């Protein structure tokens, strides 16, 4: 266990050191390449941000309006026959719509599960 803790503490600085050393050996401008990549990443975030906001709003509307609960209550007899807990159905319904919203719901589900 101590080795795993040590390895987890050293891994990220070691990866950064390897990247910088590789850039130095190949005589590349590592920092400039990093800055260019960061600029490109910001551009991607700006492009997909409106879509994410729309998905979060739509899923929040489903949750607050009660439609999600209505759907789950309608299919709960089938879920009981298949022995699928109805608590995970919001996750199963939201997963195809948006992965980010799925993980947000998963975190909420875990908090409820572990707070019992």
C-alpha cells in the first residue's frame, strides 16, 4: 500500500518531467506547444459550452417537472420483475442523452446511497 501511495504521488510530476525532458532533447519549444494546446482547448470549450448548458437545462426540467419520476413509476412493475432497483433508472435514462449529466446524477445517487 505504501508503494501505491508513493507511486500516485510521483506519477504526475514524473510525467511532466518526461515531457519536458523529451521536448528539451528534441529541441522543441515545450512551453509554446503547451500554450498552443491550451488555446485550442479553450476554443473547444467555447464551442461545446452552449450544448452542455442546454442539456443540463433539459435534464433539470425533466427532473423538476416530475416527468422522469412518472416514467420510472410507469415502468417500475417491469423493473420489479427483472429485479432492477428503480433508484438507478434516472441514470439509465439520462446516460444516452448526455455522459456529463449521467456522471452528475451518478454523484448524486452515490451521495444518497452512502448517506443512509
